[in-house]
């Protein structure tokens, strides 16, 4: 059997650094055999420049929004951004699919091997069918008016049936401020033990809507013609207001968490909910309102942080490397080992893909990449 043997400047396993002078041995199809000291690796070792790592996991993307690249200018702030997405969503299916295809290719070149992808439509279905990337499709549902819940949910279920034919899929809520208690209930009851995701605490406006009710979030509802006069702010942050609605999921990926506080984290840890991951998308946070996920969260939740690019509507590229580089710029004290763990093993575990992806362990096929000067090269 033909083996491939790689020796880089350093070798990251997905969980930690391998001892210096380790060699990664895989089968020709990329299936991991072992990591051994160079003295035991035999001949035909391929020397590579840079850090060797398992392929990256993009835990939050919206492939179907790829055609919006460059359409919304940076730094508009959250509410104008959300309104712009609504007005720019429309395009021909050909244009949407062509842009999605190129985005999928870009992710592969960037060393990404799996994606947690939000779907509001079926527009990404054909691209995913053909892709070599592994996708978990999160069919997203929203509706802040309780009377629309059943209808919205049925539409999502129809889409979910299509996506689950081509890979893992679940029906997920959009965000605390866009889902009614009735709709949360339908989502929570639908598939107990599943994996869910939700945009969470992406802006101060979101928290304020729940804490005091005085928030620019109201302008968003006015602009889309939804009367929210009935809404009584519960006086807590958005996360604290809705977490109990998601208590049947085995895993939950909360996305953004820009205004999540230590108090929110303490609250979450007391809740009877599933394993919770925090997906950070610093590129999109910078693009929309020049914010960044809080350092306390990154430093206290090392085993629960995962990385997402969000969409090309709110980012310049779909590159996990660029996300890591941004985090390293804002938080130079965070060890590279942690950044890489978030982008590999943690992401795979959050998406239920750790049996195959995320780390160099025997029989897995996680992809092999090198990282040098924040540039990725794919080896396998
Ligand atoms: Zn998103």
C-alpha cells in the first residue's frame, strides 16, 4: 500500500502540537495511519514548509448568499445591514448557483473540509450535491408573530426533507429577536436530540430589545411592516430570554456572541440544555459594525469555541485563515494552538463530524493542509 509521509515545521494534531520532528503518515487517499517520530518514519518523507494541520471546519456560512459579495458596503451597522440583505437577496437562480459554486470552490482552496451552512431556500441544494465538502444544512426559520408559526415551520420542514436527502440537516431558529415562542416550541419539539444553531447576541440593539424594549431593533420591524407593540421585554439579555426554548437539542451552536457577557455564560451553564458551542465570525463582525467577539469568552471556553466565516454578504472572503488572523491581531495572547483547535477539532465535534474530520487520528480522513504566514496550501 502506498503511504504519504509529511514533515512540516510543526505538526498540529487537531487537539495539540505533536512532538517536534513528528511525521504524519496517511494512506494515499488521505486516511490517517499514524504520527511517528522521524527516526521511525522510514523513507520518502515529504518535507513541507509551515505548520501541518487537519483541514478546517467552517461552522457558520450562508452559501446561498454568495451572490451578494460586495453588494452591501462595510460598517453600515446591524439594522441597515439586515434590511440590505432582505432587499438584495433576489437574483436569478443561475446567478445564485454560479456564485455559490465559486464560494464552495474558494472554501476548498482555503483548506476547508466541512461547513455548517444556513439555508433559507433550496438554492444551495444542487451545489452541495456535487461538492466534495461535507455540509450540515441548517434550514433556518423565522417569524416573530406567533400566528405565522405553523405555516413558517411547515415551509421549513419541506425544505429540510430535501436537504436531509443529501446530508445531515436540521431546522434551526434564526435569532432570538426573529422567532416567536410558538415557533421556538415547534422547532424544539421537532427532532429531540438533534443539532441546532442560532444567531445570538450579534449586536447591542438585540440585547436592548429584550432588556428594555428601547432599541433600534424596532426600526427593523417597522421597516418590514411587523407590529411588535404586543412584545413585553422580559428584562434579560436575548440569550437568557430564549435558551429554555431550545432545551431538547443535544447540541447547540450559538453564532456571533459579540455582546455575550460573563453573566450570560454563568446563566447558560446553569441551564438544562445540550452541549453548547460558541461560533465566532470576527470577519463579519468587523464588516458589519467593527466589533469583535469578547476576549473573556474566547479565553474561558477554549474547548467550545468554533470558527465561522458567515456569508459573502458580510465578509470579504470565506477563509477560516483570515478569521484566525483577525483573532490573533485583536488577541495576540491567545496561543496559536487554541486558534487551530477551534478551526479543526472543535468545529468537527460541534457539527457531529469528529468521527471522520478535525484531527489526525487513525482511520479519520480529515484533509491535510499547511499554514505558513497565514496562507493555506492543501496537501490532501
Ligand atoms: Zn449568519
